[in-house]
């Protein structure tokens, strides 16, 4: 089967953009109990052996490495045919020509598969309580980054590009940010493709690596509180990891979708 022809009117694109912006407005809610998210990790910091604390600390190094080189997370554009098995799509240039609805369908399929994987992973690492919890965090980070990279590819963006790796980290920050932070990140991302100065500004902000990682880590604190209990953590680990990947999948879809819609609206002018 050949590539479907893009047939999207400016009116349709504007309607779809309005839907994304409505979703953005709904992201301003903040659960009260998320504010106590640091509690489980304060307990970890105080009572666990140094080698476990060091394991959590590796998140910092991994995120720095990811920005600079892609680290071990990098998804390959060679996977494109598997995302669109019924279409003659082989390159990012081919993907860019697809209808946004086709891109959306591919992302939904990927996110669904990753939710299942996250559920299994959370259940497996939840069995051992606090010790396997510290292993679960970097594994979950890896899965979320891979999910965002695959979403990027589905919308025609190359995750090997350093600029796109910055966008991925901003998506991670968006999920863990408070209301004020979310608004600031959305403003940045809406101008992400506008000019080079924007990219340099984002890179400058990301020099605060430790704050980025700690906010990401603490955001899961309350969700994983009960995962610290051996055996019972199996259920909570499965639920929280599934929820985490679902959240990042939804945010990634909306934020990348908005970029593609805005680009097409700009070209239509």
C-alpha cells in the first residue's frame, strides 16, 4: 500500500490545535498529596546504604549523557517501517508527508504496548520492596525516554538530533513540574522551532541537571510509597509504572502533535 496523501484543511488543523491547547489548560491541576512526594525519598536518603543512594544518583549522569550523546536510550529511525507496516514509509521525510491522524494512530499503538511493558516491569521490580524500588526508577526513566523518542519518530522528528533530545527532556520536566513550571515549559515548547536562540535558552536552563532529576524522581515519591513494601509492591509497582508511562505517552503525543500542526499551519500561510 502506498503513502496516504495529506489532505488537511487549514480549518481542520486549527480545530485540532485548539484541542491540544484545551488539553494544555487542563494540565494545571496539582494534587495536594503530590506535594508530599518527597517523603518516601527522604526516608530512602536517610536509612538506605550508600550504594543504593549512589544507584539513584546515576540518574543524574544518565540524563547528562543522554543530552550529549543519546546514551543507551536512542531509538532508531530504522524502526519507521514497523510503525507504519501497511504503508510505504521508510524515512522521516516520508513520515512528514503523512496525515496527522495516521501519525496519531501509530503513537497510540506504541503507547499501548509500552503501558503493558511498564505494567510488567513495575510488577517485577515491586516484589522486593525498597531495594528493587531503587532499581525501578532508572528502568522507568529509560522506558519513558524510549517512548518519547518513538513518539518523536512517529511525528517525523529525529531523536538523534541534539535539539530533539532537549525536547524530550523538556517533556519529562513538564510531567514533573508544578503549575507555574508547566506554564513556563509550554511557553518554551510553543516557540521551540522558532529560532536558534530559543534552543540555546533551553540548553542554558538544563544546566541545572540536579534539579531536573530530583524533581523527576520526587514526582514518583507518593505513587511508589507502598511499593516499598515487599510483595505488596507488586500491585502498586504495576499500577504506578503503567500510570507513569501513560502520562508521558499522553504528554508526548500532545506536545509533538502540536509542533507538527503548527508547522503545517505555518506552511499553509
